[in-house]
C-alpha cells in the first residue's frame, strides 16, 4: 500500500518522541518527533573524526539584516538542529549577511562547541584578498578558527592548496577543502582532487542531478576526501516533480516517510558521501531532514530501483 505522507512537508509524521527536543515539539505540536536512535555519523577520512551525516546550508535563507522575525525563526531552526544531534553548518563569505547572522545566532545560543562550522572564500582571489576574506569570516562568525575552510567553486585545474594548508598549520582552520556546484567545472576540479587530495570536497548532487556519480564522487573517495553534498533538493525542483504524488511503496523499506527523507536517504546511501547540507528556514523541516540521518539507508539494489522509479515520473 502506498504511503500517504504529505509531500509538501507541511505535515511531518509524528513518530517516537525525542526527549532532547521536548521544548521544540511544544512549539511545533504538528512536527515529527525525532526517533530515539541518534543521528548517524561518518568518519572524516583524514583523521577519523565523526561527523553527523545531516547538516544545514545557509545560502539565501540566512542572508538578511534588521529583521527580528526572521532572526527568531532561524534561531529556532538552529536550536532544533543542535538538539536533534546536528553539528555541520555550511556558509560562505559570498552569501551576503549569512555569516553575520550565523555568528550572531551561534553566540546567542552558546553552541559554538557543539558545531562544525564550514565556510568558503573565492578560489581565484590573490593571497592578500584571500587572507582578508578568511579573517573577515572569522570576525563575522565570532570565532578564532573555523572547522573547515573551502575554496569556493574551483574552476582551475591548476589550483594549488598551498595557502589553505598554511592556514591549517596556523590553526585558523582544522580542515581544508573545495567546492563546486557547476557541471562546467567538473573536469578541472577532478584534476585538483586527484593531485591535492583535500580533506573535504563539496559538490552538487541529487536524485535529479546525478552527474557527480560518474567521475567526481569516485575521485573524491580515491583521494580520501570527505564529501559534502549541496543542492540535495535541486533548488526544490525535486519537490515540484514529486508534486502531490504519494511515496512509492518501497520507501518504507528504508524508513523514508516524507519526500525529503526519500531524497536525502538516496544521497546518503552513496558510499562516497559523508554528509548532506540542505537549507531550511522552518524547524519542522529541520526535524524532517534530520530524520533522514536515522534508520536504514537504501542498499545498491534499492538505489537502482529509486532511480528507475524517479526517472519514470512525469
């Protein structure tokens, strides 16, 4: 029998209660209760540190100023995220006021020690501009170091990690990496991956955008890089395609009770992926996303079934 979960994510199913989230559930009585099972973690290949597999991105959603209503809502999102076992938050100097608001929220909530903060700088900036960008990010984030510094949208096959590694040696960041969100950069960034072997690699990947599977995800795994996935909902195009359709029957086999969980569990089941970083401005959606990091994940045969099902939808 097909699941009747509301695909709009406006009603997240209520399951077993999570004691740590009691205050959040009091505010959002219709929100799903997190399972007793803790959020899954995966090791960062370079060192073995465990990282929760569901994080949050801050592009667009955290880019605002002088808006108390938005601030209060984002505060609830971060509260929900931390209470639910999340730790990884990804931002960038290029996301407008996102670093500023994130820094304010983290300080306000007193949760810096519970977070793995990742940010970015423009890969083609010269040494002085890149260094200035790093220090500006630290000021905005109200911290003396970030957990991960990434070169943003690398499009040069000859890109060198020398400056990033200097920052790491100086204790300004604990890990270094690079990102892409554009197919046109894939050939160049694959060469950098193989040569530089960064700690982290961030790439766009979703059920509707699977090109990274061909070269980049295997290359990242071979390089020993932890993989972060951005745009996991394809800029919400996946929700639009799913529309009002019920989940397929077999979604229950891997514990997916909403479309968001279906999409995220597919990504997290790829053997190269370490964590996924969907953005959201609603605590109930944050709970929904976190649930994708609990319970079973699709095996290889189920992944093929998911792709066949998805590609058959019109």
